[in-house]
């Protein structure tokens, strides 16, 4: 008798979990909704994780989601794997000026990557930073898309700014987001930890 009760309980648990997963459809953070799947470059990407940045404990700067073909909690896999990767950042403040965003990007790339790698890729870092050329406001987005064999493309406020070819810069980009020196809250959120 108790085996049947346990079996029924387990079965009901899976029915509710699967039903919930089927209807979830999106994850919300700080009022921003991220769909759990996106089709990009002919691939179905799954939401790997979401996070957010706040300054001074109360200024909501942005909410960000990471999409992967093959979701993983392994930062090395996120950084080095050759799969389509997509990050979507929704800005939540008008205090994110182009200057702050551009300078912050350079600082994070420098802090999150080995110095020799930063030095060798300085031109690409500066080029990408130059594309972050407009102030952000609530509702505006920044998108980065890595496609193996092509490189990482920035779409900023809906405008395609350019592509940094190859995988070296892309690995540096993902390392500053989920690597050992990344912001702990961002890292854990994007890795789904």
C-alpha cells in the first residue's frame, strides 16, 4: 500500500513539474521578462540564466539573460564552447550614459581577462567599446550574439554595430561575465546557480 502511495506521489510530482515547465514560457526579473527559448541563426537557444545589476543598492541598472544551444552551469563550457550564444541586456535606468557603459566595458574586460590577452586584443576591445556610443534609457537593449566561425556581433539599441571575428574576443567577453573574476551576482545568475 505505501509503495503505491509513494509511486502516485512521485508521478503527481512529475506531472506538476512538467506541466509547470510547459507553461512557464518566460522568466521575470526586475519586471523584465525573458522567454525561456529563442530561435536565432536557425538554432533553438535555451535561457541558461538571468541576473541584474544594481548600483548603490537601489538603482536598477539592467537585467540580463544568457541563452545557449546547450545550457550548462560550467563557466568554462560557456566561455570556450563553440555553439551559438546570445546575451540580451535590458536597461532600466537613464543614468547609464554611453561614457559610463563604454568605460565600464573596458574595465571589466581588463579585470576579467589575463593581461597578455588584453594587450594582444586591445584594438578589438577598443572597437567594441566604441560601438557603445549612445546613452541608455529604460526599455532600450544591448544584444551580443556569438556564431561559431563568424564571431561576436553587437546590436545596440536595435542597430547592428559590427562583428569582432573569431573566437578569442568572444571568449574574453564571456569570461568577464561568467569567469572567476566576474561579478559574483552576474556570474551565478547567468550560470543558473
